């Protein structure tokens, strides 16, 4: 299937072809299936394998997935709380996407609509390492995912209303943003996101940033750049289909 937009990814100053991001996604499909204890085709077209993993996640359901990953998410929650208690400083994982086609406001609106409506199919399709993304009764976003480079799945909530603890500077040349604070199970801030978007003559540009507790290993910071590139590229393609 031909994608409706062209996406140029920049990771750590290096231009990364879409095919390389898709290869990363292919490896993570296998890893995510193994983590959940489900079977997906080990080889074949990335789109077919993506949809099969998505189908298996939807079959398990949100409660089934959270039960399977409960031990991992408990350990990840404890680790994040301890790391955040050491210092309020953060490490950031950032990637830039340059998109030919579509528009910044259109994509941000698509994401907000998908989040508010609890569109499992759209949100889980973004990355193999997404397991649960849903709106909690308090309006915060309940997320269960494997952050890039981590051996453990993590569960946390994102508060898009109170973003006072974010450290990433707002770039005024990016008029659209998706920003929220990540909270541990006890409500303690452990990081956050500040994703910024602006239109360009032929499409739009996205500067995607995730904040982690400062003691987080650099391998995890670097690995999450690929997670960001994967999820937002897939979401952008889906939003413009």
C-alpha cells in the first residue's frame, strides 16, 4: 500500500529513511508479541504483521493485557518513582519529523479526537510497544507501553491539563502542541511529553520530545527516539488516509 504522505525522520542529527523505521517496527512486533504471549507472522509485509498484532491486542482486551503485564508495570512504576525522587532534573528523548503532505493542526486535532474518543484501533496501531492507551475517568490518559530500550512495560497516566512540571522549552515558532505530565501510580510526576508542530510549505514539521527521570539510562533515551519515530509516523499516515 502506498502511503499518503512522505516522512523524513531526523534522529540525533541523522536523516533516517522510512524503511529503516519500519525495520525497527518489525523487530518490535516480534518482541511485543513475545511479551504478550501471542503469535504473529514472523515474516512478511510490515502492514500485515502490524494489523495481526493489533488484532491480538484487541482480542486480549485492555484488562487482559494489564493483567499479563502487571508484574512488569509494578517494577517499572517503583523504578520511575525512585528515579524521580533523586532529582527533579530530566533527560529528554527527541526526534524531528518532516512531513510532505497534511497539516499540523489537522494532525493535532486527529490525535486529540482519537484520545478523547478512546479509539483503541488508531492509538495502538502507532507502535508495537503500545499495549493500552485509554482515557481514565478523571480525564487523564492511562498508558501501558514499553518505552524504547526498556526491558519492562510501564504503566502511567498523562495529565494534559497540568503541565507545570515540564522542563522542555516551548518553541514559539511551533504554534501547535501536545503536552502532558506523566504520573506514577501514586500521582508523582515522573516525566512528560511536549510534542510541537508547525506547518511548512509542503506539509508540516513535528518536534517530538519525551522527558524521563534524570537517572534513566542513555540506552533507553536513545531507544525511545525510535519509538517516537515509529508511533508518530504511523499515526500521521493513518490521520491522512
